[in-house]
């Protein structure tokens, strides 16, 4: 690719791309993390720690998804508007600083779900090295583990707006509430989960391994989430499903 700007969230996929780009291209590789209300603050800290550990060039920029009506209206195309904002910034940066490509961390598993953000990537000529190499999530994790990338087993952490059902407007207040809810759930021992926001109800989706903890600490969970501002708290017995809010699109 010659030179590349990597959209770097701090997750395992983009971390592998950022590390590989640095090892292959050196000073011709730049990892960029976009900060907005939809990015949990702990994710930025993880991204910054990884850049220090592996020594790759890292830059933080600010994006303004909240200024795009298509994003805040929260239609099923929300992710398209979010990624359009991101790739508009990254494309401008790459052109201004003479990087040949913009890259992301999409892998072959991303082809099997509803991903309107992929359309935005293609419109801005962003490439997906992991997908081009035919790597699925399991392969990405295996390679990251071999390279001693500490987030190799980090649970997927989509942007906070993915916790808001389609049709419910996305606001800074709502995103902050979701972040506080998930920080609390993480603090009591849950590892892989989502705090789905349904106005006054918080619907907790936990992975199978976290279900026992969630049940045993349910009174604490209810109290903690009510303190954050929810009136009702539920534990989804189906468990964690990535993109579960897309299920309404299949009805």
C-alpha cells in the first residue's frame, strides 16, 4: 500500500492493522483515533496505551457525528452517516499529508451482518486489509495473540450509539448515560455485555459466562443503574447478541 492512515479504535481488528502497518511501513503509517461522544473514554485510553507499547505514530482527531441530522435521527442508516463523517476527515488528512490510502479493521465476519458503514468506506476508497486477506475474527485474534497484542481477546466494543434502538434520537446525554451504565457493569465484574437503552429502561445483554454474575448481583445492578437514572432494569435472557437491535429490521 506504500503509505496508510488507519482508522484505529483500539479494538483488536484495527490494532492488528495499525501494528502491521507500522512494522511494514514505518514512518509511512499513521493510526488515527476519532473522538466523539459515541466513543467511550476508556477506549481512547486503550488506543493510546497500544500506540505507546508498539511505538506507532498515533493521532487523535475530533469528529462531529452529532452535527449530522442523519446520525442523530438514528435511522437504520445511522452507521453510514457516522462513517461518512469519519472517512471525510481521514480522507482529507490523507490527501493533505500525502498518504496513499485510508484503511480500516473490517474482516470477513463483517460481511455477514448489516453494515451500512461499509458503504461509506467504499465511497471514500477506504481499504480493509484484513478482509482483503480473507481473515475472519478468529484468525485476527489468533494473529494478534501471536504478536502479543494485549487486546487479542478484548470483547468487541461498538460505538455507544449502537445501544440506542432505531428511531430513538441519539443525544449526548443518552450516550453519556450508556457509558456510565457500562462502566458500572464492568466495575462489578461483567466482561462482555451491552447496556441497551430503551428510554427509562436499561436492558442488559450479558454473555453466557457473565449470566451467573449478573443473576447473583442483580440487586446491586438494579440499584446502580437506577442511580444513573433508569427507572426499570432488565436482564435479557437470550443473552448477548452482537447487533441485536438489527433484529427489528428482519421482521
